[in-house]
């Protein structure tokens, strides 16, 4: 939703900031021309080629935006305008905002929406001029340009007074906005040393871009850059104002998108019903590109019954079948017949895709298509569309519907082609470390038929292939070689070749997992053995899930010997939760699973349920989980003997969740730790929790900081725990607790034989309330501390009570 703080007419005082004069009339005309150009580029959905007839206003669906963890203390969801707003700023001297998200998460559509809102004067009214750039298009620019040429030649050319308009940009940078879509697709890597300070100095386009991001050029101009996670390194991140994470659709977003996509409400309802019945597919639909595919293929989805898609590969095979059957000569073709009929097209498109992947190329010339044997009929299938990016000489350029579609065709080529080298699959999986080792794509390129060897026109690049695209391709290869699909390929190519590739993938996944296990450090004496998994580990897990081979999962988990598995900040959403549960359910001994600061959500919680029986603890901090997710989770873990600890702070829990948590406390007398900080629990929720606490005799740690339980809630909690013989640690920080609550809590302090720490900082307790605690501590010699910083005491009162009772900590 567009932020309401800028609603109203176009800011009439904006132009007052600019010196009046004849040249500013031309500026107004240029602003109108630029706005018209941006609107024309943005008014129709352009993310998935071939959908240019769809109005963006009609189908745009809100995505989940969150601040990166570096913006400490800010956890609320963001509006579109917050992307360029001040909220979450970590470096006030920087002008660049990074919007990061996985492939298909909606980055390009988000920028397109911002562009359209600016052109419609519905948002971003603080910016007079907006210049949109595509890094994929900038890759095609081989000339050296100055900043003025970059702006006017690649965005919108002023009819008159170019110098004066550019001078306005130089004089008023705070009124200008640049957007750069797809920084991860830029062929050249970031180099901090190449400085170009003069706006009239010509340089390669990528050098200008890096200098704009750093602020060396046009300091003060706001820049919004999109990229996939991990593609922006520390050297570039130090120049960021803030980073915004794009987390795809929420459950309500999926519902909204499907209903907008289908004008027939009955069809939309059937699609949504099918998704609710298949939670694995529902989890996939949190990715906008996958949600689009599922909506596009609703007929295939509704007719597949129990064989509905479970994996990403299943979904892409469904769109492949959807497109081909629309062009099939025999409409009644069943099974894999459609693939055999169009095998030549698949191989030719696959060759183009794989050569592009290995050379970091997403845009192709007509000569590139001709070299790979792609005909006009193949193009009409719809997988390739004409590129909208600027191309020298206005010659036609083509690109795949989406970069993930290019990866899918590359994977099809690797699986189906007889021209690939025997080492292609192993080399592809070895490239999992490309971002860490700087390994070049040369080793993979050497295993595929080269366009240069065939007289082709694909351009040479010496840069490393994009690791994310290679990983997506390898994931698709895993899925295509699954037990479910490999029989289909045996009709199109050698059965022996397919089986060989299956064995290769299996070995690669096993080796990859063992490499991660060998990296686990020895535990510090007295501490548990812990594995802090990297994103590469999650990718391997996803590959195993795509293969749908439980034997591989069991083999991998038989070698994992840890007490604690940490997967924080790993971009884990519902899709990844499905894969994790598929593999982790086979672990040998109970493990603590830490998934803090991801995007699990309620659907992800449900996808994790098959593996919670092997978890003794579950950490889900900051994962956008609601009461419904807790209802599903507690209904499962109440029957899991090993489950003892849960951490759910910084989520979206309300009093309704406490009903289910209270039931868990009553039922599990081995439960040890409950942390519910920074949610929306009030006194009513605290009273419900108290019912469970009163009947639980095992809980050691209870954290309710940052809620709103007040005195009434504190009294209920105190009454339930007054005679506890197990509680060691209790936190009610920042809950609006006053003297009445302190008086009630003093009963625990007085009577408990186990409590060691009580945290009451940031509340409303006065000197009179502290006196209750002082008197209670006189009867409790084993209690270690009561924390009381930031309550309603004067500095003199603080010094006084510290002398009386040193265990009071301020």
C-alpha cells in the first residue's frame, strides 16, 4: 500500500525550491516527457514476457518488505514508499538503497510499480525526475559515456536545453531518483578503486554505475538498486543507506494475486482450494513467479488430482507442458508425448540457455538464435520474448520469459542432450562455491558445446558465471533426474546416459553434504556441538528434495552428528521449509533447530511439522508467524517426546496464541523454555498463559519481554509461578508493569527455591514498588539478581536502594 503521509495533490511548493527562469519551463516540459515515457514503460506488466496486455494497476499485488537485520530495532513491515524513506536508515551519508530478493521474488515488478506511481503522481512526490535503468540493458552498452549521456540516451532525451536540464540535476540532486534493476546481472564485478568524479568524464558504463552507487558521482541523488542476495559484497554494501529484503507474497498476497489473475471467480476459488489442499505447492506460491506459473496453468493444475506439483521442477514442467500443448499438432497427446513432439525445440532453446548461463548472458541476438537452430516457430512457442532493453542499432534482441526459465531450459539441455560432456554434471555441482572461491565458469563452459566452436556470435566474457543461476540450474537438474521424471526422459535419450547422470548427481550431493559436515568445528568443552549452516547447505537440501529420493536424505543425515543446527539469515521461506523437513526428518538424534531471522511464516511452520519430532528445541525469532502458525505447531509438538524449548519472539502473536501455548504447558511436563518476547500479548493473554503455567512443573525459562501485560498480567503470572520449584529465569521487561505488579512478583522472589534472575527493566515501578522486592529478597538468599533499569526512580533513589540491596541491578 502506498504510504498515506504523501497523499494529496502534487507538492505545489516543490518548484519554489528552483530558481525561476525561462530554462525551467523546459525543465517542466522535460519532466512531463520523462513521466510519459516512464508511464508507457510501466503501465503494463512486463515481468513475464508475453503479458504486455495486462495492466499493472489491475494485477499488482503487495509483496512482503522487511528491513535487513542491520537496521536494528525496526521490525514492522514496510510500505512501498518506505523503500526510499528514512525508516531503517543505517548510513545517513549514503544515498543508495538495496532491495534484495531471490530470483522470482518480484524485484522488477516492485520497481515497475514505483515507476508507475511516480509517473501517475501518486507517490514519490519529493522527486522531480526519475531515471530507470536495467542492468541487463546496460550490459549491451559498450561505449564509454559520461553521466549526462547515460541519463539522456538510456532514459529520455530532452528536446531542448540539455545542458541546463543536466545542470539542474547537478544543482538539485535531492530531487532526483535513479533505479537500477538487476545489479546481479551486471557482467562486471564491483571495483572500488575505479573513481570517476567529473560528471563530464567518459568511462565504461559499469564504472559510472559503481561511482553513482558510491556517491562519487552525483552525491545526494537517491538510488534504488535491486539484486539477488549474496551478489552484493561487503565492498559495495558499505556504501548503502539501507537494505530492504523482498520476501515474496504473504498468504493473503497469494489469495489476492490468484483472484486478480482470474476474471472468473469460480476458477480462482478452485485454484485456491487446490493450493490449500497441497501445502507444498502453497509454499512454492510465496514466490511470485511460481504463483504466476500456477495461475497460468490452472487447467493443468485442476486436472492433475493427486499428482499435483510438489517441487519447483514439477511446476516448471507444468508450464512447459502448458505452452507446448497450446501449439501441439495432436491435442490429445498424453504422458510424455508432448515432449517427444517438441524435443527439437527443447534442445535448441536449451543450448541457447546453457550457453547464456555459462557466459552470464541473458539477452540474445538473432544471430545467437540462428546459431542454436532456433526458428521463428520456436520463438512463437512463447518461452523467448523480445527484449525491452535498449540495444545498439535497434536490432532485435531476445530473452527468456524469466531468468529461472532460462535456467530450466539449460537444465533440460544438460539432461536430454547427447552433446554434453560426461563431466558437465559434476562441474555444475562443483560450482556451488563460485562466490567464495571466485571459480571461473570456464570449467563448465568447456564441457558444453561452444557457440564459438560452431561459428556463433555469442559474445565472449571473462567474468565468472553467476553463481545463483548455476545453482538454480543444478537444482532443476536434480529435479529432472528424480524417480518421478527420469522415465519420461528415457523415451527421448539414452537410458544409460540418464542413469549415469542420476548417479553423478547423487554422488555430488553426497560429497557436498560431507564437505559441510567436515567443516563443523569441534565443540568448546562443556558446550553442545553446533553447525552454523551456510546458504550452500540449504541449496544442497533443496536439490535433495527436488530428487524426491528419501535414500539420499537418509544417507546424508546418517553422517550429521550435531546437537544444534543453526540456519539464521539463510533466506528460508516456506519452500525451503518443505525441503528441510524432507531431509531433517531422517536425522539420527534430537537436534536444536535455529531458524531465526528468516521468512518461515505460517505456511513454513506447517511445512516443518514432519521434522519437529527430531527437534528438542525450535528457534523461530522474527519469522512473521501468527496465531494460526502457533495453533498448527503446538498441535504437533504436544505429541513429540523430545520437544522441550521454543523461541518465538519478534513475531505477530496475539492473545489468541496463548490458548494453544497454555495447552502445550499443561500437556508437556518435560517442557523447559518458552520465549514470547516482542509480540502483542496483553493481560488477557497472560491470564491464559497462567492457567498452563500453574499446571506445569518443569519450565525453567519464561520470556515475555516487550509485550503489554501490565499489572494485571504480571499478577496472573506471579500467582501461577509463586510456588514454582523449576523456574530459573523470568523476564517481563517493557510490559508496563507498575507497583501492583512488583508487589505480586515479590511473592515469587520470596517463596521460590529455584528462581535466580528476574528482569523488570523498562517498566513503571517506583520506589514503593521496589520496596516490596527488597523485603522479599531478605527471605531469599540464593536469588542472584533483580534487574530494574529504566523504571520510575530518581537517581538518588537508585543509589539508596543499591546500598540497601546490591542484588538490585540498575
